[in-house]
C-alpha cells in the first residue's frame, strides 16, 4: 500500500466516521444479503458487534503508518475468529460487503482510486487474519 493510497483511506474514513451507525447497519445488511448463512454466527448483541467492527476499522485506519502494530492485533483477531466459525472464504464476502458499504456511504467520493486504496487496505487485513488463522 503506497502513501497516496493510505492518504485516500484516511481521508475517506473521516467522511464515513460521522455515519458510524448507518455504515455498520449497512455493512451487516450487505453481508447477510451476500451470504445469509453467516447470520447465525452473530448470536450476541449486534449493537456491540457493530461497535467492535467500527472500532477495528478505526484502529486499522489510524495505524496505517504502523503496519507491525496492525499485524500484531490482526493476527490475534484472526486466531479468535476461527473459534467463531469463520472460514477463509468468508473474508472475501466481508471485503465485498465493506467495499459496498463504502461505495454507498461515500457516494461520488467513492472513486476508482478510493476503491483501489480500500481494497489494498482490506487485503492487508484479510491476508494477515487468514495467515494467522492457520487455514493455509
């Protein structure tokens, strides 16, 4: 991920942050539309789950210039998610839901360059979590 992409992710995330509740609602709606079989995995309080998701995304964006810190936290998350029943293929669905959510939340600000930057950022997240999970 290059510096220009990092800057695009940071700048666009600032536009999404005020929409936290709407964005997380939209994310889970999209996620369950893309793969309804994932819904039973979320047995707990969805409000707490949405808060955790948003906090995790904030953490990643806030630390884009400190990849070792991101990797350490994401490796732990990847291992934990195995216990929740998350499979390697679920990461693609989550990525698609995230990009769809950002497209909707950002409207005309969601350019091809923004999509590429977020795809690169999510690739860091998913590949780190997948590698730590032991699927490969």
